[in-house]
C-alpha cells in the first residue's frame, strides 16, 4: 500500500513537472527568492521563467495596493567607484542584492533606481540600464545630436513602471556650455528602440535653480528638485514639461543647507536641513495629490536619536548636516505613515511616524565607511554625501 502511494505521488509530481500550463500557475505564485532557484530545476521551468510574458505577469501579481515594495536600500556616494563599492541595507530579512560583478566596468555611478531597474553611468560617459535580480543590463549612449558638441553636459533619468507597461523610457537633458541655462530634452523608448531628438527646449532661471541631475520617477512623471518657488516635472505619457510648487509653508530658523527629494508608493517627499553650526534638525514635507503645495509633516531632531543610540557620532562637520543622507519609505498598508530613514556614522536609523519613535534599522558594522576609498585619514564619513536607491526584486526584461 505504501509503495502504491509513493508511486502515485511521484507520478503526480512528474505530471506537474511536465505540464507547462499547470507549472506556470504554480511558478507565478512563488516569491522571487524561490523562483530564482526553480529556474535551474528543469529545462521547462527555465523556459517558463525566462519568458518575458511570464516575467511581466509575475511582477504584476506580486504588488500591494498598486505598488511594488522595496526589499533593500543600496547606499552609494556621488563619485565613480568600483561596482561593488556600495552598502546594502535589507528592509526584509531575506533581501539579497546581487553585486555588479557581471558588469565589466572599473568605475560606475548609480544615477537612479526605478521599480527594479537601476540607471548607472560609467566613467567613460556611457550609460547602463540594469536589473540586478536577473543580472541583465543594456548599454546606451547619449544621442548623436548632443554628443557632436563635446562641450555639452548631460542629465539622464529613467522612467519605468512594470505595473503599467513593460517598456521603459530614458530622458536625456543636455546643456551646451556655450548657452548656459538653456536645455534640450531627448527621449528614448525601449519599445521603438530609437531616440526622439529635442522634443522640448526650455530655459531655467539662474535665480531659481533646478537640480536636473537627480530625477525622481513618481506617478508616470520625472520630478526634479527646485530651490526657488517652482520646479519642473516631465509627464512621460503626454511628453509635456510642467511646473510644480516648491515654496515651503514653514518659515525656517536659518538658511537652507540641503534638500532631499524622494518618493514612496506614489507620494513625493521632501526633507530639508538648515545651515547651523550643528545641523541635526530635519523638516519633512509631503506633496499634495494635486501638486498645489507642500504639506509640512514634522520637524525631526537627530539629537533625540542620539539619546536612544548614544554610539551615534553626529554633527561632526561645522555648518553641515550631521548625517550622510535621508530617504522616505512608506508602508505597504495604505493608511500607514512613512518612515524617515537616515544614515549616520555607519548606522541606519529611522523615525517611525506611527509610533513616534526612533529605531535602529541596520548596523553596517564597526569600522565600515561607505565610500571610504575617497576619504582622507582625518575626514569624517559625513564629508561624503550618500544616496539611497530602493531595490525592487522583479524579473522585468530589458
């Protein structure tokens, strides 16, 4: 009787393993970690998991309330460094980010994270779009009309939302040194594999500068941080460039020092520090849904975090932020308030709005300094500014 039961069990498993439709349904429901392992179980499972339609379906099935959820943060500085010169902050216990050993470049710089894709720049002025989960990447160059002028400066942004479309777009904004503050916008579509050149020409007022180097993709638009009363965003669908409010509703106690623009689950956030001898305060804002204004949420003081974690060494640079960077992460639950994540002195802490308390997120370990390759012997870690790039596990194809 036992032999018969065992035979029936093996027979059922064998039927599933060779039934493409049934195996596809099972694989679609597996989490990413298990799915990667199943890719090497059989030729059929590898064939299914490698299919672009399956990859898209799996990504769209594993979302919460219409948004993908990051499983880790990648911390990296503004400089060109070896691909492995970054730190990983897991947001879920199983997070494991593949290192960029498959990219044959000596030095790269991460420019943007966008729903599972990373936009990177190499030291030789070429660019990469890569998916760390699948270890796939695609190299591209700026279009020929702008590259003919070797005195041009480039700002590159990526727009990608697999829950809306499997295709991605690259926005290239370039400025000639001969015509400062006058910009041209080129647009690349992965669907057509071609560039549309100079679809928009615009100017930026020197008195109201806009940081076009760090684009933030949110709700189908690329946003840039402004330092005046207005800034810009580009609607990828309509291909229109529009303005948004940047005036802040709270009167600061001192001149501004830094602004950190970010997004989480369809909401734009802004964190602002002031120029003080010891700068530990951080004002947090949220953009209204209709883009009419910034809404002040809370002023945080990292001195309160030091009371809980006395090992933190903050405020080491006079008139500079007492930390290395900031980002906001919203919970998967729609009604939950965001967490403000701050990395300081090699440790990652966050303020939980729901509980009104500082918490330790991750300790990188004693003596570890992100980007220490470029720090002098007497330099503190806070001399280098770092960015947090959200890492999303998915199988989206390039």
